[in-house]
C-alpha cells in the first residue's frame, strides 16, 4: 500500500508570499509603463490633413490633446490610484483597485474613439481659413491613438491584478500617523532585580527608578 502524501504547510506558506510578490511587481510594472505610454502617446500627432486657403492649401495636424484630453487625465488618475493601493486596506483597497482598472479601460476606450476623429482638424481648418464651414482635405490618421489605447489596457491589467491579488499585498506601516510622524513606542518594563535591565534602560535614556 502506497503512503498517502502529507501536505507541507510550510511549502504552501512560502509559495503564497512568492506569488504575492510576483503579482505586486507585475501590477506596478504594468501600471507605471501603461501610464507612461498613454502620457507620451497622447502628445503625439493623431491626425493630419490640409485646409484650402485662397489658391493654395495649409497643412494641419492635431495631437492627442487636441482630439481628447480624457486618456491623459485618466492616466494621471491611474497613477494616483496605483500609489493609493498601498495606502489603504480591505474595502478601501478594493475600491482603489477598481478605480485603477476603470481608469485604464476609460483611457483605452477614449483613445479608440478618437482614432478616427476629424472634428479637431475641422475646427483648426475653420480657425485658419476664417470659414466656419471649412473642413480638412486629405485627412489621414496615425497609429498613436492605438498606442495610447494599448497603454490604457496595461493600466487596466494592473487594476485587474490589484483586484485579484491586492488583499495579499503589504500596506504602509500602521506605525505612522497621518502626519507622517512615528507613534511613540511603549517603554520596556524594567525589572529592578535584573542589573542588565537597569543598564539597558539607562542606555535608552530612561529613568529605571521611575514607576510606569
């Protein structure tokens, strides 16, 4: 008869922190890289075209900020939520993790909706020509909106990891108050019959003869 394998609680306990660290590192990396990609890609040219002026044409272009400011704003919100995940616990961490995921999803969706936008260039054409009915000719779009959307998806993945594994992640030390100062530690009890305790109390600057 073969022996029944006995579960190894120590091995399981060691595997849990290891998995927690991996998910934490992955979420931090995905969130930081995703937000950086969104912020950089949103500043690039998303659309180009020409507006007719007199007998010629004027080249026009629109960057991501001209098309929509939503991805940039949500990337900043996502970064703040990524940091806040470690400042809260329990239900608060779930809420912040959800905000992180929603920020990424919203940034990606806004970028995809703006990938075929022509309103920003039409407005520039109207201002350039002085004709409110002017539109852009030879309109072309770049790949930057899709790069922005990819960054938003990375933020979304960071939020999903936070929702799934965030309860296992460490939080900021509870030893610090909200103003950032450490809480005072209680003085160790001194046994007057133990000379070593008296010397240790003196080394800490305490009066071993004072009753607690």
